[in-house]
C-alpha cells in the first residue's frame, strides 16, 4: 500500500458521506419514489434514488480519496492504487424504501486487499438509517457504536430463546430453498425476523436487537460495513462451516448461540451438499 492509513479518518469519511447520502435518500422518499428498472427479476428493482445516492457517494469519495478503488451496487467497479476499496450499498433495503417501511440504510465501508469478503480486511464502516437517524459505525479494533454508544451483542445462550434474522434472495428457486430452511428452524427458535436490509440485520445483531442472523446469496456491498460492525460488537461471523462469510452463506451470532444455530442450519441444508 502506498498511502498511510488512518482508520479514524476513514471512519469519519464514511459516516459523513453516509449521513449526506441518507438525507438525500430520505428527501427523495418524501417527494415520491420512482422505479428506474428491474434487475435480476421483476421483484428486484432499482429506484432513481439508489442511483443518485451512489453517484453522490462516488463523487465525494473521488474528491477525498482519489487513489482508492470503488465497488458499489449500482455502477461499474473501479480499481485504485492505494490498496483500499470503498464498498458501497447506496440504499440497502430498496423494497422497504419503495413501500416507505422505515428499515433502509446507506452502507459505506472501506476494505484493504481484494474487494472480496473471502479475503478483504474491513477497516471502517458506517450504516445509516435516515428515517430513525441511527448511525451505526465501527473501525477495525476500535469497537462498534450506535451514535456514540458502544454496542455489544446479546449474551443469549439458548437457541430456543433466540430471535433470529434472515433474508431471501430474489430468485424463485432460492426462495423455495430458503423457505424450507425457515420452516425447519421456526420451531427451534424464539422467532424469526425478515427486516429487509442485510446491513440493518447485521447492525441489529451488533445492538442485541437480534440474537443471530443468517442469509445466503448476499453481495459484498450488503455486508462490508455491517459485518465489521457486528464483529466489533462481539459477534462471531463466518460462512458455511468455517469458510469466510460471503455469497454462499453469512452466519452471525453472539458466541452463546452460534454453535447451536450453525448445527441446526447445517442439518436443515442451508447450503445444499
Ligand atoms: C437486499 C437486502 C435484503 C436481502 C437481499 C439484498 P437491496 O439488498 O439487503 O435484506 O435479503 O438479499 O439484496 O437490494 O435492498 O440493496
Ligand atoms: Ca438492490
Ligand atoms: Ca443490498
Ligand atoms: Ca441496494
């Protein structure tokens, strides 16, 4: 790497831009949301606000960090020369956004190394819900925060009393499989939540609002900031059977329920073998 890295400075950039993009997204929501296009399926939409938010974030980062790479959901990835990449979801929870359900967020992280969750080191991340004005943030080794309040995962130790978050992909085939896993899991846990934003699921885990969270089919921008925030709050985060978290699976939980949930999910075939 050629540029000196100051995680506190990177975190300040992430939170400042997330707040600015969040305000824009919130304003656009009040003006009325328009779908710009469908993506992988008719249910998988992008709004003009998703694109506008990503454009704003990209432009701000280009001014402040011209040598870093960029990987966002809504535009072409670009490499940099610094060894750092900003991984951005301009609106995580677009379907909630469309329906005005107040569970969507701007997610901005900066990672070192290949912009791939299997190998990157996340340095700083911010997840901002502009409706609730909640700013979740973390830097590597510096802890996780909601505003200025430190976050800690729940100490729950029995799966049967755990509130578990999950999510569903956009393809019918994936959803059928995911529904089968939920069907098997529901009788083994306190209850299941489908919040509709992977970034907020991970922040909820960090804040003890969920005891655990798992999902398959996630993209790097869904998890870059949230996974750092959850792990800095004490969550164990992995993929399938010890592999790195990524598209195949992300499983996150407080240490007290992690093993029991992992066993249950493997048994239910969360990742078909
Ligand atoms: C989606 C949300 C959702 C998850 C989907 C993601 P988007 O992101 O995080 O909770 O279940 O897999 O694609 O499209 O709203 O940014
Ligand atoms: Ca999307
Ligand atoms: Ca997303
Ligand atoms: Ca998105």
